[in-house]
């Protein structure tokens, strides 16, 4: 534990120096020491591979390129025996990277604790969870609390968010550009879908926004767009189903309290599927996610709206797949599944779906779109921005050695 804690202090001090340069918006040449390029140059490719050193366990969400040419990626790193929330800032043109661990409420204590970062909005606010110690500082008293990390000068500051009444733990999984956040709060094995206001001081049970006698229960919320439409899944009259809800926020003229209401649309699954599992919803209402079949298999799906027919996305392999994010160019990223030859397991293949001129989508393994030297295996992707930058989990084979890492795939113009 002592080594892990010292490692965090050194890493935080080192990264703060680089962050001062990058986040001040200086020109790319001012922070060339952070540039790892990382993809090899021997073969022309659609994407360059930019390694993200601090995000060793995962790179999840990526912002759109800002006016200074930067994107922000939220993810996670290994820190000793624990997981730590991390962030990377990348200058797209120069591929310069600054990445560092986010502050935790247990920093400076004798024992470390986990934190997780899942999503980032265009303002750079990152959401997730961070553990605290309730009672003794030991492994039995770690409790995950919902939180966000707010940009603060050259770095970030941690803010714990409130829990639903009577609940003991929580996590924020998604945030829109207006600052509304969604996630879960719970106690023991039971949890409820939750919504946090942009000021970070109010939390609501999503089920309170349901119409009376709606029939919905056991709800899980996955994505909230900038029109406050929420995509998720739950149980409708005792059967699993996906949904889209239009959240309406009013203010009580007498008390100034927020009043929530909603309209609901059930997502009808494609023929032969048990249900849809929506994962993200765009500002124009398009939905991507999974169709789950009775035999347990999954296929990526695309819907232009809750009322439209579901399109099953083709796999880049011989198996099924998951679809996670879409941009306005109808590029979708996710994972295809490839059963092994002896049927003892599954290989995961990061996948890019793109629209065909005559309708439908083509599926391409991302590892076919990156340089061939070194050899890359892209095992999954969960984020894409409007400029086509893609977050990825990757394994690099170079000089006789395999290395797992997170990466940002940047289109070569």
C-alpha cells in the first residue's frame, strides 16, 4: 500500500507540471514532451494510434475537438491493487498527450480506495464514483459514492454528489452538456435509477418522473442527451424492455423546487429478440445498443427514433456484437464477437459501423484500419466523437512483447 500511495503522489506531481502547459491552451510545441504518437508509420492507414499512458485500464468517452484542437478522454488506470479515475488531454493535430490520475477523497490516507470515471461532457466535467471510508480505514469500510470532477485551473477538483434518501452507495454513469447527470443509488443488492441536477445539490429517483400506473419497474438508465431524453431499460408489466423517456423539468413557482415529469416510449425489439438494451441516445433521438435474443446472444442495433423499426447491425466477425456510441455521420463503434476455433472462449474485436450508400451498414474491424507495424489488436471501443476520434482498448505486439493499453484512434486527414 505504501508503494501505491507514493506512486500516486509522484504521478500527480509529474502530471500537474505537464497539465499546466497543456490546459493553459499553449501551442502544441510547448508540450512536445507529452507526445507519444505511438502508431508506427510503415503502412498508410485510416487512423493513427495514440497511446494513453495513464488510462491503462480503459478509455471510455471522448469530447468533440475544441477550438484549440484538443479532445478530453475519461477513463481508468491501475494504481497498485486499486482502480483510479484518470483523464487524458490530446492535441489532435500533433498527437501530444497529457494524462493523469484524478483526485480522490482518500488521497493522503494510509490506505487507498477505488475511483471510476465513465463519461465526460463538452465542458470537461467528468462523472463516475469514488470510494470513501465510513468508519474505520480498512477494506471492509469502503463505500462508493457518486461524484463528478470539475475542471479547476490546470487540473480537476472532486465533488461528491448526494444520494437518494435511504441509500448508501451510488455511481454517475452519464452527463449531458447541460450538466444533467444519470446513474444509480442503492443499498445492498438493490438500487434505483437516479438523476442529478446540474448544480450537483439535488438528486431525484427517475421512477418519480413516471406517469401514474405506467407499469414500469426495476429501471436502469444508460444515456441522457442534450434534450434531456433518457434511454434505458427496465421491466414493463413483468417483462424486460427498453425505453426512451422525454424528461420535462419545471420549477414550482411557490417553492422554486424542480418538478419532474416525463413521457415514455417502449422500444420494440426486432423479430426474434427478447428485448432491446439501449446504450446511447443522440441529440436527434437516434439510439444504439443491443438486441438480446432468447438464447442469450446479442446483436448491435440502430434505431432512428423510438417509434422506428430496429436495424440489426452486421458483425465484423462470425458472431454477434454490442454497439455503444454513434456520431452525426452515422459512424457507430462497439465490439464484435468471434468464437474461438475450439469454442472455449470468445475473441473481442473492436468494430466500426458505417452507413452504406444503398442503406444499411458495413462492419469493419478497427484493427484493419490502423498501421500494421507494430501489430495492433483492437478488442473494443465505447466512444466516438463528431470528428471520428475513437476510444479503444488495444493490445500491441512489438519486439516480441505484448502490451495491453488504452488508445485514441485519430483519423488521418
